[in-house]
């Protein structure tokens, strides 16, 4: 291996905005993140389904004609 070409490896801590802190090894001395597995909605189970701009209503309106033909036939 060549000398002086590899980055230094540090024991560092990753700090989340929620306060969670994880000790890891990295080439960066300090890391700050906005979201982690302790506060992400997918992992916490507090995920909400948000209907943005009436997507469900648009879907029903678009396929209402097809649904009516199927019921009549």
C-alpha cells in the first residue's frame, strides 16, 4: 500500500436533529443529519397518508365513466 494517500479514519458521532447520536467510524470528523431511523415516519409508524391536490378525487372522476359502464353492462 502507498503511504500518505489514504484519508484518515476517525471514530465519529452522527448527530440527528431529534437528539439521537450514533458512534461510527468515518473519514469525516463530525456529521449532523436532519432525520434518522428513530424519528423518520416510516420507522416510527406515525406515517400519514396525505391527499395532495385531490388526487383521489381526480382518480374517481377519471374512472367514474368506466365504473358506470361496468355496473350497467
